[in-house]
C-alpha cells in the first residue's frame, strides 16, 4: 500500500489510544471541576468577608452587625451554588461535545479503514493523483496488477510517457491525452474510454478508463480519481459470442427447415428465411398469431389447442400437422418446440415429414393389404412374432381347423390344441424358425382339429423382418396334404387294383382264347378279336367314369354300334349305371347277344331289329333288362350249349347272382335278365353318351399301293398294324417309335397317309401330326385315349380309333381317307 495510506492508519491508532476508558469515568471528571471551582470561590469569598469585617472593625472601630455578616455569608453561598451549577452544566456540554467528537472520529477512522480496504481490494484498478502535478497518492492492488507499475507515489504526470498506451484505433496516447492528465488540467470527466495498454510483460490489454477531478469547497481541483477495468477477456468473450451469434444467425437463416422463436406467452417473434420462403409469408405476417394462416384448416384446432396447452403447462410441444406451401399445396410437418429456461422463450422447428407420412400411409395400406391377403388367403397362413404372439392368421386356417382367432392368439395356444402332448417338441421347432434367414420347408405334420379330426399339413416358413416393436416375424404357410395323402393312398390302392384287374383281364383273355373253339382259324380269330374288343370298350367306359361304373345305355349302344347301323336297334330305359365290378362281365354278355344276333338272329338280315330295354324293380331291388329280337329268320331252341350260352349262365347266375330267362319264339330270341342291387346304381347317374360317329359310307377300293406311315411305340402293336396293312395291299413306311424319327421319315419319304399313336415314349405325337397337316397328308390317331389333349383345333378334327382296333374298321377308315382325301368328322371312331 502507499505511504499516504500508511500515515492515515497510524493517526487513527493514536487517536484511539486517548479515548476514555468508560462513560462513568468521564461523568465523574465533569463533576469534579465545577465542584472544585465552587469551593475555591466559597473559600476566597469567606476569607474576603472575614478580612473585610476585621478591617472595618480596626479602621472604623465600629462593630458590624451580625445580620450583615449573615447576609454576606448567605450571598456567598448562593453565588457559589449558582457558579457551581453554571460550571457543571458547561462541563457536561463540553464533555458531550468531546464524546461526540471522539465517536465521530472513531467512525471516520473505521470508515477510512473500510475505504482503504475497499480501495486496496477493489476488483477494478483505482488511481488517485494530486493536482496540479499529478503526483500519485493511491494506486490499489488491482491497478498494480493490471498496469504492472511499481507501488510508489510522488511521481508527477511525466510518468505516463513511458506507459505505451494506444487509442482503440491503434494511435499512441500523448501525455496530455491520458484521462488522468485531462481530468487534472482540464477538469474533464472521462467515462469509460477504451484504451489498448501494452504491459511490460508483453501482454496487450484492452482497458476501459474513467477519470474525474476532485474539487475542494472553493471549486479548485485538488486531485483526480481514475478507474480502469481490464476487459481483455470480456471483450474476447464478447467477440466470440458475437461470432457465434453471427454463425448461429447465418446457420438459422440457412437451415432448410422452418425455425421460429416465440415469446413466453407463445406469440411468434422470429421466423427464419426458410420458414418465410416455404410459406410465402413475410416475418411480419408470421409474427404474433400470423403463423396460424399457414396451418391447414382441418388441423388448426388441434394444433392451436396443443400449443396453448404446452405454453400453459410449460411442457414440450410436439405436433404433426399440414402447412401450406407457397404454391398453395399442403404438406405434413413435425413441429417441435421447447422453452428456453433463461429467457422463457420458445424455440421451435418444423420438419417436412410428408414423404414419411406418405410412406407410413403406404406402409399402412401395404400392411392392410397384407392383412387382407393373409386373412382372405385360400390356404392356411399365419404370421407370428418371436414372443409367441400370432399377429395375423387366415380365415382358411380357422375354418379348416375349427378353432377361433381368440384360441389361436398365441403360438402356445395353437401348439397345445393342434399337437397335444407333442407341443413341447413343436415349440422348440417353432422357436428355431426365428433364427433362420431363409425360407425353410418344415415337412408334413399331423394336426388335430377342433372336432377331433386328424389332418396332415405341410408347413413352409420364412422370416419377413421385424415389426414396429422390433420383434422378428415369421410367416408360416400350410398346405393341407390330407387329400393328397388320401389320394396317394387311393392311388396305391388303385395301382394295386389296376394290377389286379390287368391280371384278371389277361386271365379273361386267356380264357377267351382257350374257350373259343372252332375249326376255322379265321372264325377263331374273329371271335377272339370281337370278345377282346368288347372288353376294351368296357374298359374305356370305366376309365371315362374313373372306374365308378358304366352307363348301361352307352354300354349297350356302343356294343350294338360296333356291329350294325343305328337304325337296326333301339336302346331305352331310365338312367342306370352298371357297377364297376360288373361292367366287364356284363359287356361280355351283351357282346355274346350281339354276335349271336349278327350270325343267327335279327341282325343277320336287313329287316331285323333288336330292342334293348330295362327298368328298375324297386320292390324286388332288381334291375330288369330285356333283349328282344324281331324281323329276323325263324329261330328254334339250340340243340347244344355253346360258348355264349355257357357265358351268360355263368356270368348272370353264378357270378352276379342274378336271374336269366332265355326264350326262342319263332320271331326271335328273347332274353330277360335280372341283376341284384350290388350290380347297378341309379342315383347320380349322368349318361356320358357320346355323339355317334358319322357313318362311313361304302367307298370304292383305295389304291392298294398307297404308302402308309405307321408311328407306334409298342412293337407288337406296330407289327400287327403292319401285317394288316400289308395284307390289304398297302406299302408300310416304318414303323417308327419316336417323334423325331417320324418327322425325319415324313420329310424324306412323304407318305400318302399316316397312322399315329398319341403317346410315344412319354412324348405326344402332335408335332408329327402338325407337320403332316402342313404337308397336306391325311392322318388318323390310333390310341388308347378316348380324346386328344390339345388346343389345336385342326388336330382335333382328325379321326380317332380307340385301341384295340378291329382290322376291318382300320381298313375302312384308311380307305375313306385315301379316296376322299377329306378327314372324317370329329370323334372317336368306335372299334
């Protein structure tokens, strides 16, 4: 501290030492002095009276009266008392003044000590200089720290010349320009003049300096007080803050999204340029409540209510509503605003989420489509999450199993109901599905329905990502394999049955060969061929009905049509089907009746007629069939039992357990047959009568040298066809068994006609037929199929001969095609 300050402290200490010890001592002192003066006065006055009285007595020799003496003493006492009172009061007054002075001096001393402490410890620099020379009186600690000047006093104003201070513009200070000098010499008051001060340690400070003169009672300048504050760090912070403010404002204006600031009451006070550009409204138009005009009318009530609620509750504001763009269109925005704690203002942003909204809408629509697709799927589908919740389930799943959606709301509910005791094992399998990242075929499982049925389902599952809750989702689809399993079982059974029936058929054919006895080889071949052909027709009908039986009308009509014209027979009766087990046997019965009529009965002459009729005897539970011949040669009972008679008896009586009555009136054979209920069906019968083929008129003989291409993959059948054709005088091209071989042969050696099998080692012969059709070569199909499985209408116009084909039928059809060069009408040409 300075010497001046030290001197003030020492004076204050001396004054304090002379202060009275206590008020009681001071009071006693003020009482002793007037008492002492009064006593002295009384003594002197008494001595004066006594002396004067003695003098009077001596000088005048006269006696003074006692009364006068007493009056003098009384006067002395009175005046002494008055003197005492006056002096006592004066002493008390002087004592009070001295006490007040001492108290004031103590207060001043304390205030000076406080002032000195304030000056010394003040956070700003303080310098006090004398006038007029500017000698330093006080320089506090902060001033020394700021200026790094030595703590000395007494130097005049010339010390400023070495300070090296500069103005804010960088120009140096002249000595007379320093604020202290100006205050002392000019009496100027300088308020916070910026100064750049280069300290001795090389650091440059930014100071704010104030200086003012101190005047005495006469107005003369006796000193100056200079205050300076180091604002170096504060100014740097202000500049940094200003830079940040500029950067923030620039950033705010450059933000692509809307940004706004509202006052504590929620009124808009700032909108950035992006907000203004987007809405096409100025900052003034958006201020206050003006922002509401940019909100979609349908969204405004909710947005305004939410904003008022947030402002009232001092809560975060978040809202999604549509804002009008400058072009008049509306787009969805997410508005977020929070209150700034220091100022209470609201700072908010607006983010365009229109694309997100559209994506959410598209996602919601997609999810809705997925939901409908799954729920309306024609097969069982389930979407389940890794926590076991069934998210979606198809109605087909529920309808097939009989469970409700509530019962199958979880995987556990499904497993317990569908698998029972096996649900634990199945649960682990289901859980593993969520670990796969690819589709997986789970295989076939037997499940239990609500009504106790057992179904076989084949499951296929695939992960489909996560839902909004972050859960893994898996879609599981099921195919009900129960029908297929049953069909496979039926197929295996049917294959066994086909094998059984094929062997039975071969056995029947073998029996036909063995039982067909005749001396004439041609007659033997014709009989065997006719009976085998009858069996083939029966099998074709069974195949057409999927082995459910054969329509009796169709069976009778096809058997008769194979040997005669339609005008020579009639077929009548209600819809009745012969049971599948009895079709082959009954077709053989009809065949024997027809061949007998052709050889010996009504069909052997042009005028003969055959009538086949039937009725159902519900009372007896029998199907009664009548075969009646008329117009033929006169007949008589046979003299022996031939093959036909034996076949009828064995088939009707022994095999079918039916009834058989044969009568031979002269006009023709009459055969009455009664079949039991297990040999026929009357319900659900739909006659599959095919349109009769167009009759092939007698044509003149074809060129016997015509070239016939034979395409057949069965060697024996090909050899038989070749023999029949060559015996008829035709030249056979081939035979070939493969499609490409037939095409090559047709191109290199064009035939006059072709006989094509449909199935050639698993490949259809349609490419060969199409080539022949392009070449203008007529062709026919000789196949075991009843129809062609092709969309080519030109191929469907070709004749179809069902295997086995009688040679005469084959030759007649070939002859007709060769002569007319016109394909017969559509349809299967019966054997």
